[in-house]
C-alpha cells in the first residue's frame, strides 16, 4: 500500500506522514529532504542555485540513502530547495530513488509536492494536506521560535507565499491536487484530529 501525501510548506503533512507511517508500520520518506540536500550542497559550495547544469550534477551525485539531516531543516535551505527543485534535471535525478522507495514490498508513506501526481500516480491513498497561509505562517513561526530564531510574522508569511508561488508555478511537476486526492484542510484541526481524519480515509480505502 502506497500512501502519497502532498501539500504546501508548513501544512502539517510531514507530521501526519510520520504518524501514519509509525501507526501502520510502514517506512516513511520525507522527499523534501532530497531537494534540501541538493540545496545544502549548492549553498556550501557557493554554486548559483539558478544554474540547472550544476544543480543537476549535484543531484545526480547525491547518495539518498545517506542524507543525514544536518542543517537540512534551516529556513534558508527550504527556500533554496524550492529554487533548485524547479530544474527538471534535478527532479529527474531524484525520481528513481523515490519510485524505488515507494515500490518497497509492503508499501510506504511518502510526503512531498508531487507524490500523488508524478512519483506514485498509482498510490492507493492520496492525501492533499493544506491550511491557510496565515495559519501555516503561525505554525512555522512557532517552530522557528523553538529553534531559537525570531523572524517577524510578516516575513514568514511572505516567505511562505513566495514558496507556494514557486512550487505551484513551476513547469516541472508543480504542486497540484491530484484528481483522485482527498483534501484535508488542517487550518482548524489539531494534529490529533488531522491524524484521525487521515487514518479514517486510509481505513476506508484499503481496509487497513
Ligand atoms: O517539504 P519541504 O519544505 O522540506 O520541501 C522543500 C522544497 O523542496 C519545497 O519547497 C519544494 O520546492 C521542493 N520539493 C519538491 N518536491 C517534493 C518535495 C519537495 O519540489 N516532492
């Protein structure tokens, strides 16, 4: 059983994916980390993010089995990831690994932007997790505060809107609701309620 979870930044999809995977005893892949690892390597080497050739070479050389999480969660890395992820060559270089992960016997839970549309179009369960930009900005602000950063709410909101526009506006695998995805709007839902909704959908779809 493949469970594909897509949605914009700070929508709660990562938390939901991790919880579902743990509950169902399935492996989980946060595909954003792949793009973040490419971005981190580009930043560390001082490479221009807009250069598709360099970004594609970095993506092709990435060892997705040994990413580590060092400094991948930083705010600047998320922004940079959304720039490098728009290069079709980068996406192609990372696709085979994601398809292999999704095809594991017993299935898997993957979250990202294009799982239900590109990586696993045949997934048995497709969820699109979203929330209002304002609520997502408040959540992101809380995460950043916990990590010792204190940007202004307006800055975080503007960053999120810019990232939404970039992820949905690019030509290669843009962020879209797959036609057969079920939308979970978490604007007014806590993590437990979102999880309960998602689990009910999974159970209904596959009798898990
Ligand atoms: O989900 P996360 O914020 O870690 O993703 C960072 C960036 O990586 C996203 O803004 C998006 O541009 C890119 N991404 C993508 N496709 C995915 C996962 C992430 O393009 N499946």
